[in-house]
C-alpha cells in the first residue's frame, strides 16, 4: 500500500484493478484524533448525500434510486 504525506499527515492509497482508493480515515485524522466522528458528520451533511446519490446514479447500474430517496429524506 502506497502512502503520501499531505500537511504532515500520512495518507494511505490502495490500488486495485488500476484504480486508486484514498483512505478517508487518514484524511479525517488531519482534522481530529477521532476520525470516525469527522466521517460520521460528513456523511450526515445533505450536500454529501446529494453528491453520493448523483455519483451512484452515474456509475452504479444497480443503484436503487427510490430506496435512496427514502433514505435521503
């Protein structure tokens, strides 16, 4: 697993099938010693949910939009 340093924070990068995945937990550690709280707050944000819904609609053919709408609201 590769790592990069950003603002004195080590961030893990995993490459799988020629696609890079960046550790959100490592990024959240920059803001807090409790990265799970940072991520939980981010996931509660309406803009984040809208972004995830759009991304899933574009890239996930099995995405269940009606179920997501119920979850989002």
